[in-house]
C-alpha cells in the first residue's frame, strides 16, 4: 500500500497525467469510444488522465488491465462522475492481447513497458499494433539527469523500496529511438518518440491514413 502511494507521488512529480493527456489529444482525431490502458494498477493515473480529457471527450469507456483487481470503488465513482465508463480487466497482458482483446481506439501504457526485456517488449508491441490504430506510452527517460533525480525521491516521502525501484526504472528506461526500432510494420505507422520534461520518454504510434484506408475503425461493443 505504501508503494502504491509512493507511485502516485512519483507520477505527480513526473507530470504523467498531463503528458499522457496531451499525447492523446494531439494524436487522436475526434473522440475515442474505447481506451485500453495496460498495467493500470489501481487506476488512479488513468483517472487523472480522464479528468483532463473529459471536457473534450465524453462517453469514453476505459478498460484498465492489470494482473490484480485493485480498482477501488472511489476510482470507479471518479470515472462515473465525469461521464466515463470503466471496466477492470484482470489478465496477463500477453494472454489478453493474444486471445481476448477487442479492437480498441487507443492503447496506452504508463511506466509499464520498461519492465520487459526487448524480445518480450517487441512481442507486446506487435500484439498491440494488431488491436488499435493509436498506441501511446509514457516511460522513464534513460539519461543522467533522470538518474540523478531518481536518487532524490526520498524528498517527496518515498520509502526505501521506491527509492531503489526509481533508479532501476531509469536504468531500464528509454531514449532516442529505442521503442520505434521495436515497432512492427513501420511503413504503415507514423511514429513519434521524444523526451518530455522533466523525466519522461514518450512514444506514439499512429496508423497511417493509407494503412487504415477508407474503412472506419471498428469499435468493440
């Protein structure tokens, strides 16, 4: 429980909700019907993103995928209060994307991709590309400044475990074109990969108009 509270502090420090909301509105035309968020945890971060998007995006269904069902009633009520629906999906990400996931407008991931080694990460991205037309991720930025800052998370009240995890996450993070190199079928996608201040690395893959053709996106029920 302490680690989850620490993660909320770190997300706030990194301005993750603002960065993710900006990415989604910048790269998605119109209003999505569905967003699948990978590794959502307790859903607090996605609720923060939804709060920023709700003035423009209404009637959205957020599917929050995690291996544990820790979505609280308070978080559910938070989504309902802004006119969004929320669904908790308890599953392994590979099993779900391989067999159970319906096509969704957006797949998002926050501080999730860096947990995987490149072979598994490439497989995850390939599965995601087959299920959506827009993929957006906010991950730790792997550079000296972020590593230095990760040693200071005790200042915002994080415990010893979180302090160790912060450094490990930065070392496992991304820079330059790390994620673009792993994305499949690159000719059919527009890729955008860049840093976002203060400590985040952003990656967006948007299916090109020519790849989509004239057929409108398929939405799950």
